[in-house]
C-alpha cells in the first residue's frame, strides 16, 4: 500500500493536523508515513525530520520498548491501547497515554500502524476547566429567576436550576431521572403535559418549540413563556435538550386586563348614540364606532385610514382642510357648534345636518382629535315644525292684537260719545240733575282713559299705573269748574308699577270719586288748596294715598253719604282687593293698600 493510500484511508491529511492528540502512521517496517505537529513536538523533532525515518532513528532510547510492541501489533493485528509514554521534551509532570492500532486492508492484512498519543494531564485540566465553567454557569443559572433545565434526548431530566425547584417546594432529587413532562410542574393538567411531551419529541428531532403554558408552583399556578431547544454536538447530532421558561404571569394578567379594558371601551364606544370618529394629526380616521358606520353608510374597513375630509361636503372640503390645519396648530377641546348649520356627506352623496364637538386628545399618536357627530335631522325637522307653529301663532297673535286694539279704540270712542251726550244733556239741566250728569260723564271719561292707555301702550292686559293716575288727575281738574284753585302734587308717584285691566278700571273709578269728593267738599265756596297723591311699593303691596289740606267733615266716613260715588267706593275697593283707611288730621287722607293681581301676567 502506498503512503497516500493509507492517508486517504484514514482521512488524516487535514484533520489530524488540528487535533489535540498526537497522531502518526507507520508502515510495516516502522517508518513514519505521517505525523502531526503534536506528536512531532512530543518526540522532539520536526514533522519533516520524521518522514520516512525508522522509529529507532527518532526515538533510539525507546527502541527496546516500542519496537517489540509495534512488532506484536503488526504480527497479531491486535491493538495496544492506553499504555504509558515517556515524553522526550515535554514537561515531565504531563502524563501521556499511547495506543498502537493496526490498519488493515480489505483482506484483513495489516498494512500500517496508527500511533495515537493522548496527554492525559492536559485532558484532565481541560475537564477540570470545563467543570469549573459548568459550576460557574450553574451558579449563574441558580441566581436567575428563569427556569433552565437539561434533558437527555429522550426527555429525561438531568438537572434544573434552583428557582423552579424552590418555587415548587421540591428538590432536584424529586424530578431528576423522570421524563420532563411527568415532573411536578405539569401534573396539574394532562393537556399541558402532552404539549410538553410533544415539544420534547420535536426538540429531539432538531426543532425548537416555544409557547405559553401554566406551571404548577407550591401555592399557585403561574404562566411561563416556555421554550425547548436542541443542543447539537460537533457532528450535528442532538446531544441534549434545554428547556427554559420565564414567568410572564403579571404580563399576561396585564395584557388580559388591557384586553378586557379595551373590550369594555369598545362596547361603550360602539354603543354611543352619537357617531364617534378619532382622527390623527394628519387628518386620517383611526377609529370609528358603529353609529358612524350607520350614519355615513361606510364599513369600518372603508373608514379607517381614509382622510376625514371624506365625510365633509365636497364644496366645503377646501375650507375644512384649512380649518383642520388651524385647529391642529392650536388644539383645544370645543363643544358642539350651534352657531351655524353644519352638514356631513354620506357614502351615497346625500347630506345630513349635524352638530360636531371636538375633544383634543393629548399625547395620543393614533388619535389627536375625537369628533362627536350628532345627527340633528329630527331636531332640524322639529325646529322647522316649531318655527312654522310659531309663525302661525305670531300671525294669530298679530291679528288678536289688531282686534283688541280695534276693540279698545272703539270702546274708548263709544265711551267718549256717551260722555259727549251727557255733556250736551247737562247744558240744559239744572240743579242736582246737572251734578249727576257731570259726575256720570266723569266716570265714563275715566273708563275711556283706561282703554286709551291700553290702546296707546299696545299692551292689552296691563297699564302703567303711575302714568294712568297722572292723566286721570289732569282729566279731573279739567272737568271741574275753577280747577286752578286746587293744586295737585303728583311728585311722589312711582312710575314702575303695572296694574292689570281688571284692577285698573275700579282703581281709576275709586280715585275719581275720592278726588271729586275732595274738590267739592274739602274746598267749599271757591277756597284754594292742595291735593297730594303718592304711590309706593311697600312690603310687596302697593300703597296709594290721596290727601287734601281742606275742610274736615267730622261726620263723614267711607261708604256713607247721600252721593252715588261715596256709596260705590266699597264696591270699587272690593273689586281691587284693597283695604282703605280714612285719616282726618290737618285735612282728609285716604290710604289704600292692595296687591297686584298675579292672575294676569304682563305681556
């Protein structure tokens, strides 16, 4: 056999050069065909100095020992393994073991001898170093909260770090040697155990698996992010399985709580009566509720990611773009805009009247603004219907006002005609009849004045009492002979009170009778004097006082006397709901107190 054939057979030409062991190949005459640097250094010569040299030339001091051994291997075809070697140049404390292996051809004939030298001391140092590394790694793993284990390819647990053992309240002896899926952590759930077993079998085939699973601890169940991966040797064969897991219970619970919160939010969001649309800073729709889909006729997929201008009437979009840009420059929440009519555009192109409120969402990259859109179609229709009713009622009210105005005007005119007739009749009358006709004429003119004020004020329910009393006083003075002899003091009349019609007429008639009586009887024989009228509001009531500084009639009292006017005074007081007090001191005073009838309301 040629040397090249031997090298090809053993595959040593490249591999042996990098191996830590010493390797050489001798022919049957014990000459070196090949030697790697490790064994060459062990022998104390270079690789080139060995080639084609006899072992006795390289190792003369060992010839007596090794030649017989090589001869025995060559002649017997039986290997000699792990015999001690004495190094020639290396440190004496290193312990070397040698092996001679026969190399045979297809006819089982020895054609060469392979020499292998192993530095057992070095191997022990390497092993010790590995053990130290493994110990340090074990310490690191034991101080990790994560679960880490080592399995045989068949799933048998060899070792595990401390945390999962402590949390489960067990020791390594309780689980070592058991199939991993039969260990304490998975006994609570057969389905989880079967999932672990399937993952172990996949890992033995070279595949990594990762999933969430519940692990049983001493007092609770925790959720772990579980992974099992194969570990390959230098030949690509699965040597170990490494399961690992991280406790994600809090994260899972937080995720679940977040999902539940999002679910609740979505339910509330979708159940809102108004359309809710979230828009980002670029004006794109990022969220829309069910009501928005119903209102605008778009599906959720058709709305998301589309510009919000899609929902704006076409003619308003240019301005809307500017408004939106301006809003984002100075964002702030804005309530529903009721100052102008707004419209939105549906998918079919139709317009719907809306009210829109804007809520600015700070620090939300997905939704800068939340728009609340309310369909006010019903409200607009109701408003239009109400406006129609108001217009109709306004027209009817206007007609009513015209009618009342005409009625008061005609009543006033009719009363003036009656007054004129009485005046004509009184010219030809004499004595007591003339006085009666004049008194009647004054009462009629008093009632006519009331209707005149109602007509002039365009208020057909209330009259201004102060103005009424002033004009009434003027009317009385003009109706009585020599009125300049009596001075009227009207400075203390409050112009604010308003009096309803049902009280104004009896009040005017009452004042007429009192003033007429004072002029006639307090100042007899053409005497001069003063009459003062005051009107004030006291304690929620009106206080009307008429005082004269004329002659006092000691035998006179309210409701008594021969004249018709004095007999009517109690009736007028009753119609007004008033109480009157007669005061005789330095003249005569009539103090009248009454409340405004709240059954009527000023228009």
